[in-house]
């Protein structure tokens, strides 16, 4: 008896489904929603997850490469010392004769958090 009731409950579901062209509309709508929210299509999101790179058709539309390449490390900060009237900058501070104090006091390289954010992959 339960089997017959279960079959009778499935009969109304036989008409459920999308038409031949409706599934294309749903896919296009999902891609438009994905582009506006994550700036990539659904296939781009899958490729980005597989490769670990930031890939997007939007980048191709902007005349860029499909996948974003990691940025090179910034050049080392020059060592600048105060002289009479202006600052003199040195590429290699070991060449200084008396190792004068630096003019600017600040970070000399990227922090570990900045390096992790710089090299992070999508998502």
C-alpha cells in the first residue's frame, strides 16, 4: 500500500522540469549574477579553484591575460642618510664608511601578513 501511495505522489512531479530553452536562460542568469558579485563567470570560478590562480573572462575584456600573475617582490628600500643640505641614498648600506643613521624610520620589507596577502590565491 505504501508503495502505491509513493507512486501516486510522484505523478504530479512528472511535469516538473525546465523547457528546452529555459535551462540556457538560468545558466546565463547565474553567470550574470556571478560576474556582478565575484567578477568571474561560473566556469572561471571552477578554473580558478583548480589552478589556484585568479582567472576571469572580465580580465580578457579589459585586454589583460586570462589569469592574474603574481606581482614581483618590491625592490629593496634604499638606505638614505642625512648630509649637508639633502639626503643621500645608498643601495648597499654596508658600503657606508661610518654607518650613519637612516633618515626615515619605518619598515624595510613587507610584513609576513603583507606577503601572505600578496601571494594569496582565489578565493
